[in-house]
C-alpha cells in the first residue's frame, strides 16, 4: 500500500481541490455559497473516499469506497457544468477543471476494475 502522497489518483484529486478553491474566488456570490461550496465539499469527500479505499485490504470493501468516490466525481461534474452554464467561470477554467476531473475519473475506473 503506497502512501497517499505517492498515488497519482490522490495527487490528481488534491490538484482538483486546489483548482476548485482557486476558481471559487471568482464565482458570482449568488451561487458561490451554495453550488460553489457543494463542489468543494464533494471534492473533499472524494479525497476522503480515495484515502479510505487505499487503507482497506478487503477488495470488496475497497470496491465500495471506489464506487463512492465515483459518485463524488459524477456530482462534481454536474455541479461544475452548472457553474459554467451560469457563466460564473470562464471557458479556460472550465476546460482546466474538466481535464483534471477526467483524469481522476479514468484513474478511479481503472482502480475499480482491478478490484473485481
């Protein structure tokens, strides 16, 4: 079992959190404290679920934590898309976030396949 800071998935999800925190500063106030906060909380839950999946040795339990992390990423995708469509973040930032989210999602899928 690798340390969290060495796992590419953990690094990507941490980078996602940092990017979201930086982006949140520019989100219009009308949605910053609702949708913006929800995205940040969902990302924190994503990191927690990845960490939990990394600490368990039982494949079935690990699979469950990975599924929860995948649920987090799906929610983040939907909320981030809503923020973009409400024109609260520029296209460049949306693309940057989307690339990180896609990376995390792909890595989660690969990890999930290895637990079945």
